[in-house]
């Protein structure tokens, strides 16, 4: 209860059964590195993923990203959250990502929908390539 009191509650509810049906795996370890382009967790597990959505909170600071994707002002070079120079890397909730409202709750849903469709399309292409 203190977690909700001090940090707020979720804006929507996601049930564990829904996540299980969609194959969502929750990891207890943080990403500590990259091996052959794949995220490596603190326990040594290398994730076999085609896309990464990194949720970092409310600060628009990107100096922790070790990829050549930032412009001269330190902002990711992206179009509607899709980073062309790093296939599989996406952002959501950036200031002015697509519109003025991109950085606030009512506007982020449009951006999230776009990014999710781009991820799904990329995953479908990867699945076809693997077949």
C-alpha cells in the first residue's frame, strides 16, 4: 500500500493472464550489457529479442545511451520514436515526439500506438526472414 501512497497507482490494470497469453516474460535482472546486439541481463542471460522498448521515467536525459544516435543537443535522432540508425530501438513520450501533446498522458497514446505498430511490423518481418 505504501508503494501506491508514495508513488501513485497504475493508470490502467494489466492482468497476469493477459501477459501470459501474449508470451510476456518478466525479468528480475537489469540489462548490464550487449552481446552480439542482444541485451544481456545481470544473471548472464542473453535475451533473444528483435526490439527493445526502454522505459526510463520522466527525465529527458539520454547521455547514458552508448550508441551514436544523439544529435548535437543530446537528443535522439528519431522519427515518431523510431530510431533509423539503430533498428529495433524505439522511444515513446519524448517532448514533441510527434506533437506538442506527445509528452503528456493524453497525447502519448497516439505515439505509443504508432511505435507499437512499427515494432509489430518489424517483428513480422523478422519472423518471415527466419522461416
